[in-house]
C-alpha cells in the first residue's frame, strides 16, 4: 500500500501539485488520470523519488520515504519496478541483458539462475526468440513488454507505469493493459498507472484518481466513474468523442 | 552567475561520481567496454594524424633551415620536441575532445532524453557513478595512446626527413638523442593525465545535465567540444607555466 499525504510540488513559481492526499491499494491496479499538465507524471515521479516534494509525505507500507535513511531508500528502490513511457530500455544492451540488469545489480545469483528467471518473465509477457535482439530491432509494443519483464524480474512489491500504452495501436494497448492487471493480481503488488486513456480506465481501473490542475478532484472505481455527477469527471470522460457519441446514442434510446 | 552555478554543479557531480559505488563485477565489465569505446576505437585516427603531422613538422623544419651552419640533426631535435611537448599531449587531446568528448555527451544525453538515466535512478543505482566513473578509469589509459602518438609522430618525421631527402637517418637520430631532458616527459605525461580527466568529466557533465530532446543533444555535443577544448588549452598554459618556466 502507498499513501500520499498533502503533497505539494512546484517548479519555479509554478505550483504543479497542490496538496494531493490519497491511498493506492495493494493487489489492485490504481490509475492516476487527468488531462495533460494536470500533474499526473509529477505525482508519479514524486512517489518514486525522482522529484522531491516541498511539502507532504509519501508512505510505503506505513513508512514515510522522507524518514528513511539512505540504505532504507536504496532497499525500497529495489522493491520498485517502473515502466517508462518510452520503455527506457538500455540501447547498448540486448533484450536478455536489459531484463537481467536488475538481477545483476541486486542479487548474487549464478548466471544460469538469472538466465532461467529472465526466460521465465519473457515468456510471461509472451516474448520468445528475442533474447539476443537489441531494443532498436523490435517493435514499440514489444519494447513495452520487455520493459514490463525488466520491471517484474526482481519480484517488486510496487509497480509504476507511466502512460504504458501511449503510441501503441488499440489492440496492443489493450494487451499491455491486461498484462499489467494480470501481473498485479498474480504477484499481489501495488500497481500505479498514469494514463489519460479512457480505454485503460474501463479495462483495468480498479481504483481511479482524477487530477485537475494539480488537485485531486475525484476518486473511485471504473464502475463508479460513469455514475458520478462530478462535473470534472464528466468533463474528462466525455472529452473523448467516442464516449460522447455513445452517451448521445444512449440518451436518444432513453 | 550561470557560470558559477555550472562550476558548482560540475564539482557536485564529481563528488557524486566517487560515492555509492556500483557493484564491482558490473563496474569491471563497464570499464572494459569504455576502454574499447573510448581508447581502442580512437587508435586509428590518432595513428593517422600523428604519423602525418610528425612528417609535416620535419618537412617544415627542414624547409626553414636556410643557414648552412645549422646542423641537419636539428630536424630530428625539432620533431622530437614538438611531438613530445605539444603535439601528442595537447593537439591529440583537442582531436579527442571532438571524437571522444562528443561521443560521451551524445550517448549520455540520449540516455537522459529517453529516460534511461531515470530508469537507473529508480532502480536505486547511482547513475553518475555507473556512467561516469568507468569513463574516468578508461581515460586513465589515455597516456598509452599518447605514447603511441609520440612514437608514430617521430616515426613520421623520420620517414619524411630521410625519404624526403632532407636529412640522413644518422643525423635525424642524432638530433632525436640530443639534449634529451627526461623531466620533459614527466611534464608531457602529467598534463596528459589532467587532459584525460577533463576529457572524461566535462562531456559527461554536459550530457548528464542537458534538458530537452534530440536537437539539444546535438547542441550539448557542440558545447561540450567547445568547453573541453577551452579547458584543455587553459590547463595546458597553466601547467606549462608552473612546470617548465621555473
């Protein structure tokens, strides 16, 4: 479980996060949604320690990251898996080396054991015969899957995904969404996904947090998102032409 | 004010490079890779330039010796002094600022743009130690490259002098051995180490702290070459003043 308490973050004069407080549940895919510039990625980067909030606290299983010493923070980072928007695979390494990287850095396993684990997670994300290929030689969707494999290879307790299906076709995007949800349940981890894709909300939004201009304006489940009267939610949901048309058809049909 | 901030950020980077070390087995692998990327891959260009510039130095010296009282051995002497004192350590370092420096800046800059550095940080790895320390260690082998440059520069001078008909081999070699001061080798290698450190760290700093996209990576590479060259030339002046003029 991850708890965020009154988090503020500014860049220069501009305040990006204006006191966010919420909780992300274990064993669920938690989605942070909102329009571009609403502070989703900044909140995610505050949670993983890439940005330092000026005010507020972030708790990992009831322990505030701010009160952890360097060693505790290092150990925590070993328990975090991250899927970046562009995959962030290391160009100079082949797929096998990319996925093996966290194991080489943080474990003392034999090479054969590491290789077995790498093949296991690559199979889990439905990738075969790509071990010796370099990231530039595989498609965007495959890169995302390799990135998921790298994120889960060291059995993390927390998985963060920054716009995991951006730049992917709808079918592949759905596959990636489903894969993230399956892995969340299988490993019983706390997963946080930043997205502005309503399809993802529909598919995997077991808990949804809506940000607007740096403030949390609504939270609930993907079932509740279509039932709420919250104006910010309806504005966000129906900013998609597809959802607008579906609503219009439903209204016509009574 | 910005320059002061940049200088401060450079020294803070150095402090971080030498803290929270990456696992030894991983570091060893990275160091070998950097030796290959930065040193071995530069051998060809360094050998080519050294040989021909050494030859040009010998020809220029010979063509400017109008007085018949000046011994032909001066060609060998002038070639040795030019190559050992300035050409190999300084001129080659400026070329390396273009070749190795821009490679370092663009590779680290691309990692920044594509969030690969963020990925390292999220994993709890000290990205500066992981990326920059192996480059510093690899460039500590830079004096070996300079030794090769010195040898080939002098060889180029001998070939041009002897086969160009400007000097006999005996006179050239006699000039090479004339008034040799071993301290000058210490001076040449001392500054080579300083230049190696500049070559590893200034382009890394430029790449690591760049912001933006692909265009900025290109800009950072150019800026990196300019600043690395300026620092090498400035350090050369200061070291020469301190070590040779007293």
